[in-house]
C-alpha cells in the first residue's frame, strides 16, 4: 500500500514529502493511522548519518501514536479503533533467550528497528512514523490508555522507555540519590520517573537557566556541571546517574560524583567516548553501564504506570512542514522538552 510520508534523501538534505510502500496486512499485523509522532534526537543523528549507518531515502520517527484501522485474521490483542503506540522496535525473533526474557531490543538474531532496519516481509529499509500509516506485527504494538493525552504520550515510546528501563533494572526507589545528566527529551522523563519512584533527584545540567524548570519537574537540587565548586560539593554522593548527554564527552567529572557502589548508565552518547580514568572507577567501586531503549513488556508497564500516575511528556506540537527548523532547535537544546508532529498536517 502507498502511504504519504516525509523523507530525507541524504545527510545534508531537508526532510520533504515522499511516498513510501508499506507491506500488505499479514495475519498477525496491525494497521495504524498515525495521529502523532515525536522527534527524538536519534531521528536527527540518523537522518544526518552521524552514526554512519543511514540508508536513504530515510523516514524517521519512532515515537508513534495512532488508532488501529485494520487487523489481520490472527490478531486478538488489538481491535479497530483502539489507541495504540509503536516505539523503536517493530520485530524480533521472539524465540531467543533475550526475547524470552522480554529484552527484545537485545534479540540475539537482531531486532528490527522502526526505521533503518530491514523490512521483514517486503525487504528494503523500514520506514518510521513521519507518515500517515504504519503496519506493525501485533506483538510490537503497545496499548495506550484513553486517560493519556495522545500527543504528550508519543515521546513515552522512546524518551520514556529509555529512561524508565535503567531506573527499573537498577532497582531505583526510595532512599536512592539519583542524578539526571542533561535536561532534554530523555532527561525530563528521567526526572519525572525517578521522582515518581520515590528517589531524591538532582538535575545535572550545562544550562543554569533550566534550573527553575527542573525544580518544577520535582528535583531537590540543580547542579551546574561546568561549576567546579558545585561539582566538588556533590562528590561521592550519588547512588545512580542517568547520563543522557547526546555527544562524545568526558565521563570523569561525572564519575567522581558516584558514591560507593554507585553506577552511571550511559543512554545518550552512542559513539566513542573520551578515555575513562581507572582510578576514579576503582575508588568507591564505581560502575559504568549502558542501556538501550526497553523491551515490549516493560514499555507496556511504563505506559500503564504513566496512565495510573498521570505522567506524560512536556511537548511543543508542530506541523509536519516545520520539521526541519525543529531539528535545528533540538540540536541547540531549544525545546521544552520534546517536539511532537501533528500528523493531521501531513
Ligand atoms: N539508549 C537509547 O536506547 C537511546 C534512546 C533514545 C535516544 N538516545 C540518545 O540519547 C541522546 C539524548 O536524546 P534526547 O532526545 O534526550 O536529546 P536532547 O533532547 O537533545 O537532550 C540532550 C540534553 O543533553 C545536554 N547536552 C547537550 N549537549 C551536551 C554536551 N556537549 N555536554 C553536556 N550536556 C549536553 C542538554 O541538556 P542541558 O542543557 O541540561 O545540559 C540537552 O538538552 C541522543 O544522543 C539520542 O540519540 C538513546
Ligand atoms: Zn529515540
Ligand atoms: Zn530474539
């Protein structure tokens, strides 16, 4: 089926209207009319080939909300008219031990990304959510509560789950001191979740002007990472750091903030980092780890938690035609805290 979309044809090209082919509905497929799609910083890294893996034409978008408009004969989980979401994954083997454990993002056979993956039925690249409709295997379609504002729920599908998954994996809760590094799309959700889970949360930012907003989101303190005195005052005090910095950077000043047995989880920089100092790691038995998005069951758990606790993302809605200037604003850190595209404008 032919579907209207927005694509870029190369790393320096703007996104423009483009028609894509979606596969015909298979027995376990769901057809979704997309109403909203968030703009993740990964969309920009990928569209501009900053990770060196891009295939063109490229249609970004993996924070997708819409309504089911048709289902295949074997689908029982979703019904026509249901509000649903699709995140960064559209397929995996569902048989390996990672898939069995609900870690489909780490599928041993390789999971299929919503964009930039290989279309499992018709071949060619998978195309993301900057489009009118998408066809997705039912197991990868999430249920969205009607209690949630669909536009503000869209970024939960990537920014939300990427911050939720490490907080849950490392068992963060009451009694923990958590630092969230970078107040952007992932960071603002990291704050909301860590606060809701009962932790004491500190914002660690390069932008002092974001301090008031961070306090509104629930942090007890704001630490400006460029301020050496402030960094010294917090040395050795954090149980957990969620590092959302989107580019190569020096981890050492942040590592020094960790308390005994503390862990810093990298979710932002998907590229080589500056060298780490082993001495900072072995002092206080500190750990550095990474975490990639989240599995399907835990994404549903996060969405249900959001419906129960009234948690959504802080967004700015834009029309499809305004996507290119929006990309430039994300790179400058000039968005509070996620752009969401109104797909009715495509
Ligand atoms: N692990 C995963 O599975 C996964 C999933 C989704 C996204 N990502 C990646 O996560 C990163 C963050 O995504 P996002 O959408 O949250 O991006 P974003 O909205 O641009 O936020 C990133 C924030 O990091 C801070 N920052 C920017 N440049 C910095 C620098 N040079 N040094 C220190 N801090 C800096 C800024 O906050 P302050 O102004 O507060 O300093 C900025 O707002 C991206 O690289 C994205 O590709 C990873
Ligand atoms: Zn993303
Ligand atoms: Zn698998």
